[in-house]
C-alpha cells in the first residue's frame, strides 16, 4: 500500500508537471509580443526621457570599428534634442544636433544650421550621418516619427530571460518585413539598454551595428527610473 501511494503520488506530480510545462510552452509562444508591447507602453507613457549612448559600426571585411557617442533629451511639453559626436573624420571634436522646441525644428551638420518642417524629416535627413542612432529609441516615445513603420514587424521572439543579470532582463529578436533584424536587450523596467541591428543593403552588403544606452525616464507622478548599465 505504501509503495502504491508513492507511485500514485509520483504519477500525480508527473501529470501536474506536464500540465504546467505545457502551459508554459503555450504562453511562451506569444511572450515575445507581450514583452514588446510592455516596452512600447512604457515609452508611450514617458513624461521626460534622457540617455547617453555609444554606437559601433563595422562593415564586412573590415577590422575598423567606427564609434560614435550621442545623447538624447525629451519632454512631453514639446522639447526634443539629439546630439552626437563622431570620433574621427568630418565630425571630430564637433557636436552636432537636432533640436525641437515646440514648433521650431533645427539641425546642425558640418557646422551649418538648417530649419526643418517636421521632426520625421529632420531625423530622416540625418539618419545616415548618425548611423540611425537618432531614431533607434526615439521612434518609441515620439509617435510622429515614422522612419521605420512599426507595423512592418514580421516576427518577435523572446530569446532569453535573464534571472540575475545586473543589466539585462529580456532579450528580444525582432524581424521586419523588409528583411532587417534587431536584437533588443531590456532591463527590468522594460527600457532599451542595448541593441544589435543587421541590415542588408541593395548591393548585398550586410551592415551590423551595436548600440549601448544608459537611459533615464520619468513618468507623471513617478520618480525617475535610471538604468544601471555602465
């Protein structure tokens, strides 16, 4: 009787484990989209946002890695700025920027200043110069920025959940209908702290970039949330 009870108990645990495991698998099929949606919701509620970041670009067959630093500032009252400094080349020791103050949008490039009619137009004109860093994160909290159509997402998968990492909580892989791929590392507050992008040009060359970000946000009636990425 005792052995029979142990066998019955073991069988019950096996059935329960199988049920829970199958439920986890069922949930995990959509978990990538759920984490992505939570990330988008967090950025849509941003009252103020600022970051400092580094973007590295390496072309195929080249050992040279181009490094560029940048900083972003935004508030929901209509102020936005993106400043970047390129290490070496034409922008060495020069600070370039995009500034939006209410309805006025100004950009500076090669030491010259230009006025733009819209923020999307300003970011599009400088996307190549900034190695796309100007809108990688910006497009999530500025709904008027339509450089990459978020509806063009083909598939989102949750590659990893970090249990005890001090910087990362989730790793998402996003595949776009145009063929681009993004890997996005999020912290526990669903803020982007690292990205890797892979884009295949028309000539077949694949450009890979890595961006690391130290973000800080403040929502209404909420204390600032700061990433601890170094």
